[in-house]
């Protein structure tokens, strides 16, 4: 739940908070509507990254039957809109802005139209491949996108009391609960990209509906029980065509389903996925008083911050899979250190603080915030880093194919635009991270 009761007045942070409301959110809205005169760049040299336009709002219009055409963009393009909407919620909490709220309310009306009668909400599969729904979970990002929408709904409802967005979210979560779970006839599986777990727990905290907490518990405990799950599940897909090129060869470690999460000793695979998983784990540990889960969180936390994190708070040592590699493997010139991964580390740290008021969590949060989060945006609010380098040799960024991801100048937008709206939602909700309440004490 979003429940901050303070306002940040420090000039340093005020400048960021104002920048997001005044520049970044309007800019991102124009990008999502393909109205910005910008060059969208691929985050690295790869043929499969769609970088002609965003098309994210248009995808929803097509799915809603308002417009005609094909889906464009990454299969998870919807999440760009959801993260933007969540950022708008927090910006409105900072400062009432009727024009901005009107735009956001319009987006919610559009989402309601794009939602299918059974609650399903995803533009790619609705427009292009309804027969492939939930058939290729390791690539589809369907529950990942659902999670980002639910987070936006929790944030927006908390600030504006817009019932429509909460109704869409509950209908979507109820639908997912109908399809996934341990009962016979349901899919005994989970998404290739964690996010739904933490989102369902946020929805539980808001609605107090136990069903959402139970479903998050199922997703977390099911993960890794069968490391071949994704391979086996793919056989149900009527098409052999990947929905994301280049992911076919990734091993279970990439998706953190190589073993049950309670048995995972080290952070493996895609760094953002690990962080969203750990955030969900820490939330569940708190909400269920789950000691074993808390121990697993502490184990992964220790491995990350003592052996697999850069001095900047950046995580992810390789561009291949945007992933962790091995203890103490922290090259400065080929690192990944994605902005989203550091944002995820802050989510994880914040939830660890709620379990255990220990300053180490706040220290890491601050380290990442100052070094690999705010450096992810330029001070015009309109240019962003996807990866946050520690060492750059400009000629090599252009000539060494192993360093095409190490940019020397922040692009305006990316083919895979996960980071810019993630920055917007974190920085506009920064007051959530300034203090921790435990029993009758406030820690700041
Ligand atoms: Zn990102």
C-alpha cells in the first residue's frame, strides 16, 4: 500500500521531484503516444529490439477496438504505460494537478475497454495471439505486465480513490487466481519474470483479501520445484515461434527456477528478476511471519551486497542475460548495472528494513539511489541510461561488439524502455523510503 505521510523539502530532492512532474511525466506521455520528436535507441546492438516507436498507447487502443492495426514493440510494452501511471499517482500525491489526473483517468478508461470479459489484460496476446495465452510463460511476461498494472492500481487508488482502476486490478487478479494455483485444472506454474508476486502482496495489503496473499505465496513456493517447467509448458503453445527472440538458450538460472527459492544460496540470472523475486519474498516473509523465507532473503541479500555488487550499488556483471555471474566477478568496463536492477535493490532493501530495522539496508538503499539510480537520468528529465558504467572508452563503445551496451551519452528513449518510467515511479515516491515504522518507533 502507498501510505506516506511526509513531504520531502530538501532542495536536492525537490529538484528531482519537481522535474518528474513538470518535465519527465509529460515527456514520457508524449513518447508513449508517439508524439515526441526523438530518436529511440536500442539498448545494445541486437536485431530483435523494436526501436521505431513506442506505440504503447496505440496498442491499448487496438486491443480496446478503438483503433485498427497490429501490436508493436516488446511483448511487455504495456508495462511502460503502467509504470508511468504509477508514477503519476505519486506525483499527484506530491502536488495536485488536475490536467495530469484527467489524462491518467482517460488511460484508465482505455484500460477498462482493453480488458477482456474474463479479466485478462494484455495487448500483445489480445491483438496478435489469443490462442497462445499463458502458453509460453518463460517469455510471455503476461503476469509481469499484470503485476505492473496492479502496482499502478494500488498506487493510483491510494492517492485518488479512483474505484475504476481498483476494480480492473481485482478483476485481473481474480482471473489470474482462476488460472494459476495448486488445485487440479490450474496451471502449476509462474511467470518467467517475477513481479506479480510483490504486486499481489501490495493488493492484499490494500484490500485485505487473503486470496491475493495466498496466490503470491503459491507463485513463490512453486518457483524452482521443477526446473524443467518452462520447457515442458512450452509444449502447450500451438506456435513454435518465440515471442522474444534470443531467449531460447537461457538456462533455468536466468529465471531463478533452477531450484526452489528457499534453497537458493546465491543470486543467479537476470538481475532485475532476482530483485523483484527477493522483494516479493521479503514482503511475504513479513506478511506471513515466514521465518524460512526471511532466512532465504538474508542469504541472498548477503551474497549480493558482499560478493556481487559494485561499489556504486550497481548489480549485474554481464550484458549476456543482463545477469549476475559469480562472486567477485565485477568488471568495470563490460558491467551491466541496469538502472532497473538498482531500483529493484532499493525495493528489496526497503522491505528488508520493514522486517529487520538494521541500518545496513538503508545504507545500501542510499548507495544505489545516489550512484546508479539518479545517474540514470539527465537533469532535463528527458534522457536516460539503461546501464550505468564504471569505465567508458568511447571508441570501444562503438567498435567493440561486447561493449555496445555501454553508452557514452544518455539516449532519449529505448527499444526496451523499462528504465525511464521505473525511475519516474521510484523518485516520485521517494518519501516512502525515508523512514521505517516498527511497532511504536519511527526510524529515519
Ligand atoms: Zn530497465
